[in-house]
C-alpha cells in the first residue's frame, strides 16, 4: 500500500538566522515552475525567480512562520541557491 501521508508530511529542515523551519516538499506546480524558469533565456529573470521561489517554498513550513522576500533578498546568493537546490532535490527522492 502506498501511504501518501508520508509524502504530504515530508519536510526538509532549513536553518535560517534565528530560526529553524521544517519546510514541506514543494508542490508539483512549484516544481514545474522551477523547471520552466531554468529553461528561460534571461539569467536576471531566473535569479529574480529563485528569490521568489525560495520565499514561497520556505513559507510552506510546519511552524507556520512567514518569511518575507526582503529577508531572502539580503542573504548571500550562495544561501539562496543552496536552499533552492535542497528543496528541489527532495522532490526527486
């Protein structure tokens, strides 16, 4: 029997400055949007999308904490990329 509840409750622990979030796996539509943006021509559009995507993904957390886009925008680029990749990887496990 396939228990879909195990997938619905699956999270990735993300430690941000001052808080730890248990972020749910991105939705199917979030994953599709990520794939579409990766194939886009404009690098600036893709980078902007990553910030928006990371913000949306982080806001899907067990704790119910909302992360503002302005918080993500001031983080080093490597953090944004690492969170983006980690949340995409969980979709393929």
